[in-house]
């Protein structure tokens, strides 16, 4: 079984969708894109940390800042190309999973003791 799994992994690694995903992942390391993603994560973390004080402080400006960063992310070509490749590789992996596990629950008896 391990040999078959290794063959499947090798095939996926040679698939154009996987190669594209790996290539597009590198785009996120560009200075401008990486800084934008870090700003997004830092702002999101800051908002989440401050939520426990939401009754005492106004988070409107931080939430607006996050909206602006999201807007910039949605217009960033590198991020858009990455997400497109990410969805494509996930569709492939979902399809592979469906093929592998199709009808497996009907074939294997997984009934246990009723407690």
C-alpha cells in the first residue's frame, strides 16, 4: 500500500496544478506582498487580542484598517494568483480523495459496540 501511496504522491507532484501552486506560493515571498500579508495578520491578531476589551474601547478604526488591508489584498495580483492555484490544487486533492474513499464506508464494517 505504501508503494501505491508514494506513486500517487509522485504523480500529484508532477501535476501542472501542483507545480503551479508551488510556483505561486513563491510569489507570496515578494517583499511588498509579504509585508501586506504580515500587516493583515498583525492587525487581525491585534483586533482579536483587543476584543476582550470591546466593551471599554472602540475597535472601529482597527476594523476599518483591516478592511483597507483586505481591499489591498484583493487587488494584489500575487495573492490572487496564489489563491487561484490554491483552489485548483485543493479541487484535485478533493477529487483524488473521492476516488480513493468512494464506497469505502459501505465495504468496511466499522460498526462497534452500542453504548
